[in-house]
């Protein structure tokens, strides 16, 4: 479940082998690191790849996809040959010379969602083979709120009435917490005219053009502050209670990703997945777009077989379908996505919500943004002056970037 971008994950924990025994893992000629869900899906493919190529393959599970663990292990010569992880690590991994470009053919590139391909492209090179795309959307309890809100003001009005009538406890379930949550706040920040980084003439994010240092950011945070005044965004709403409150019928709306659907479906709610509404007269509330991909480790022991697995085995429609069944994020292969979305209104809803979305910046400078942005968000929701909060955040980020 991706509740917060991977760059904020805690330090690494020990890996647990999914191979038959540790002795077999020690002898493995090709090592793949993945999380538990994807690791289970990959096991039969790894076994088949090993049989086809006359080598042993080990799939090792990590409780989280932890880039610090990967970088450290790679530097010590103990890392894997293949990594399955989010695209926003790429800048840091490239900076640390931890991954190699992957050799996708022109046909393979054409088969991919262009946004997914763009996300794994860094300084002109393709560094991963993407298999899934994810973004936030609005999940609405259609019994409580039959009509899709056109604006955040519409959502607020409906939510306030439901709360006044005693039908709900809160207006919106959205992760915030005492330290803020830039990932979930971004669609509203973007709708209000804010941005994170500008782009250079090659379309690459420019760390020298920080959006938080611009007047538009102050205006955007003023609108976030108004959402706080209206009770739409609350620091008491966090990863621990945002989804539970929605599935319990205590809020009519939820801003979340496809990872929330299993709980929503289990609750047997009548719901619909639609676009996140923006501010009246503002821009579209575009969420961040994240991509999950396969990577080839620069310092792996078996780079030839790693390239073969990542470029060919990881690109099959069957594996993409199996990964989707295990974890319903939008497939990066357009034909597979069309197939699964034809009978899946949820995927169609998330896809619509992500149109025009902002690719989550993969540049190393992004790591300096999360904490100050989040704290500024939490501060204005608690009543701090938006200009003061934004200027403080911009100063901290600028100093960190250098």
C-alpha cells in the first residue's frame, strides 16, 4: 500500500528469502528484491527464467522497498541484480550509480503508457521497465453523496450538510497528520496555482526553479488554510484513520489511491471513483502520478541475465495481468490496461483522475521538499499565516538543495 511516497520510508530492514531455503538463496545466480505482494507473483516467473537459462534465481522479500538498504547493500557487493521499486527513487539511485539504463526496444516503448515511460526516463536514458501506474482519486460514498462534486466548494457544501444532519462525522477523509502530507495535498495545491519545480528546455525538472518560492504558492496555501477552517482538511486525519472513517460511513468522501479499494469493497459500500475536484475558477486538481518498475542493479553479479529478465520477462502481458490481480494499480502496458479497465470501472475512474497529472519528481532535490512542505501545510491548517509558513518552507528547501 502506498500511503506516502517511497522517499519518506524508514531505514531498511532485513530481507527474508522467498526461495526454498537460505542455502539455495546463497547459491543463487540471479537475485531479485521485491515486496511481499510482488515477490509472491514473481516466484513462478523467476523459477521459469532460471530453468530457461540454466541458472538459479532467488526472489527476496523486503517489508518495504527501501532504497537506503539497496544502495548500501550494492556498495558492499551484497545487493540484488534486480530491484522492483517506485520511479521516484531514480534520481537518487542514478546519483549513487546504483542502477543501469535498461535496453527497451522501440516496440516495447510504444506498448507502454507514455507517462509511465517518461517517468522512468532520466537525463535522456530509460532506467526502468514500468509495469504499473498509480495516482490519487476521489472515492465517493454514493448513498451519502449521490452527485459527483464539480468543485471542492461543492464537496464542502455537501459534506457540511451531511455533518449538520448527523449523517457523518467529517467532511472528507484525506491523510494529513500533525506533520502534513504533501502527496495528498498536492492536487489541491496544484488547483490553486502552485507547483513544485519548473522544467528546463528539455522537459526535465529544474531544482533551481522552486515553486514554493513564488507568490502563487502563498495563494495556494491560503486556500489550503481555508479548507482547514471549513473542516475539510484536518491534522487529526491520518493514515491510521482516513480510510477506516470512510468505510465506516463516517465521511462521504475519501481521497486515496487504488490501495484503498480492498477495504472499501470489503465494507460493501456503494461507491464511485472519480476525479478530485478543484477550486472553483482554479486549475484542474491534478494528482501526482507514480510508476512502479523493474530496475537493473549497476553492481549486480549477473547484469546480463538481469537485463534479459527486466526487458523481456517483466514486459509480458501475462506478468502485468498477474501483478494487477495481486495489487490493482493501473497496468503500464496500454493493451493490458484497456483489457482490465473494460470491466473495471474503478480502474477507469483512477485513469480519468490521473489525466494531466504531475509525474512525481524523481530528482534528488525532491527529498528536500517533503518535510518542509508537509509542516507548512499542517501549520496553516492550524491557523498559521500562509505567507510565513510558505517562506519558511521555501528557505529550508533552498538551503537543503544548495
